[in-house]
C-alpha cells in the first residue's frame, strides 16, 4: 500500500523526472520554480489559446521577474487597502465558528438536509507546511464525510498535479454536507448589490473555484460516499454594508474549460520540444536574449491579459510593433460575432466587407446614426453665455 495520502503529492516516475529536468532547463540552471496557485491556473483557463503563458507557467517561470528583465514590468495587483478589507470581511464571515457561513451554505445549497446546529464541526487547517496541510486536509475530508455532519474546513490545502509537479491550492473554505457533498466557498470583498455582482469579477471567482473543484475531485474519487458539488458559493458584502450575503455559482463550464487547459499544460514537454535547444528564460540574461526567447513561443494577446498576466505589456508592445491586428476584448467579440479585431470592426462600421452579415450591417447602421447625431449637434448654434451675476456694487 502506498504511504502517500489521498489527494497528496505522488511519487515521481522516470517520465516526470525527465519532464522536471526539461522545465528546469527552461527556467535556468539556478532559478527555483515559481509555484502555481489557483489564481494563476484560473487565468490560464481565461486565455486558453496562449501557448506562451502555458509554457512559462508550466515551467514555473517567474513572469514578473521576466517582464521586468524585458523592460515591461507588470503594473497590476491588489492594493494593500483591498487586501486588508478582504481579510477583515473574511474574518467576519467566519466568526463564531463559521455559523453565518454555514447558514448561508444551507440556505442556498442545503436543500433536503437539516440546518447546521451549534455542534457543527470546524477544522482549522492553517498550520504546518503545504505537504503536511494537504495530508491533513485529505484526512479531515475523509473523517467529515464518514461522520455525516456539517463540517467547515477553514483554509484547507489541496494538491493538484500540474505538468508533473504538485500545485498546492488554498481555497477560503470547503463545507462538507451531511450527505457527503463537498462545496467550495469563495469569499470576496466586492459588493453584491440587489443580488448581483460585477460579471467580470464573478467570472474570475468562478474560474478560481473550478480549480479547487478539480483538486477536490482527485481526493473524492478515492473515498466512498464523497461528491464534489458543481455549484460553488460566492459570499460577498451585501449592498453597501459589511453584512455577508451569498449566491450559488454554477461552475460546470469553467470546470470543463479549466480541465482541458490543464491537460494541455500537462503536455508542456511537447510544447518545449518545438523550441530551439538551449533556449532559456533566466531573468539574468540580457533583454535582447530574453526577447528572442519569449518570441520563440507563440502568444495570443487580448486586452484582458492586462489584468491577469505579468507579460501583457510586453506582448502588447511586440504585437503593435509587428503590425498585428489589434484584438478586441472577449466581451466585445461576444457581441460582434466573427469580428475579432479592431480593424475588422472599423471596416464593418464603414460599410466595407462582410456583405450580408447582420452584425456588420447593425454596426454600419450604428456608425451612420452616430455620424448623423454628431453633424446635427455641430449644426446647432452655441448656447449664449450666461449673464454675469456679479454684484454691480
């Protein structure tokens, strides 16, 4: 019998050892790998067509250090105020043994189960290192499922193998229902106004929860009676207060996309095989050498990359320098159908190309109405200046 805990890291095989050696060559001989977290894995699912990010994240390259060495440092991240606010709200939600959090889980996802009482179990899994916490989490999940009681796991540690290397992931909470179902809980500090929140932020939270679900499924597959729910619970401040409210989020689509993306990431050795021998992303190299190395890996830049990838500014600059068509944001592409670039959208607005395309026709009509409105506004006489109300004395 294996001595490795369910859901924990598994022993290396010659194949994974060879892969790790290849990834180490890509990082640099003395550069340690940067561990992947759920936010990075979720960002991979948000841009599934970018081989550059897949390779760099799979190899554990520090993209922030790489961007700085390229002369295009990343300029995004959470403010200290947002971090403090988020920690304060999370502490409020988990106060009193997580009673409010368990109540919200039962209210939204606990149909057919008794409400959690004061005897509900709470497991604090914040101590020890990542491997030890992953083993303790797997054991706590097994015990809670066997006990058949409401159980709140506070900051569990989950292990998910990515490109032959275990990635350790820390969700805000996992709740075990009396029937053996496991629910991922995401606690965010952005508000939920009148029962809805910012769609982009909810989408990011859903992709992040999908990563946790995939990691939980690895552990649940080894236990009898365990089931991972396909709906996560998003907990946010209600309206403009600091009171917690919640809404279930169906993450089946995000889970499928993330799984496909991680399967492709697991084949990073095949991506690396197409690169020239000796290519390296060590930040200690010169900017020219790193530019050549990064350019050898195809990218799929989109405006959303600016909010989620450290190399976005470099990729945008290189895309513009190469004269590549400027990409539209994904939300705009969803509205415009086959018009995927700024140039194509402007051409359609001018009545060029795409004959018979309803989207192009609607865009052209909108452009004509806008031009007509601007001409009408320009033809109007200017409003007279208001008389001065200054006192004559």
